[in-house]
C-alpha cells in the first residue's frame, strides 16, 4: 500500500469514528433537551437546580441546526406551545 493511500485509509477510519461519536453525542444532547424541557423547575430539589441550569444553558448555546439534529437523533421535536397564563408563547420539546 502506498503511503498516501495508507494515510487516506487511516483518515477515513478516523472520520468514521468521529461521525459515530457525533451521533452518540447528538443522542445524549437530544435526550437531555427532552428531559430538561419536561421538568418543572419548581419541583426540583435545590441540589439539582444548578445542574439542570447548566444543562439548559449549554443546550441553549447550540446552533439551531445542531439542536434539531440532536432532537432528530432521539425522535423528539420542538412544538409551539400555547401560553397557559396569556403572558408569552413558548416552545416545548416532545418525544415520540
């Protein structure tokens, strides 16, 4: 095998590994987004609020495209939700 061909083969394998890792990370992010969206923060124990806020802040920092990829990975989607108190409309994540 020529050095260039061997190098290309190694890069291809590495790319396959990275794409597999990306898919698993998208599944974790999608599941975390669905979990966070379903939580009632008022019902969380005080010790869990900081962790939930960290997860929510990190998820909110993702690009819309990455978040949609993550939700697709776990078959969840963002739906417009009707305001319950008339103050503002929002979105929620639903799992299928």
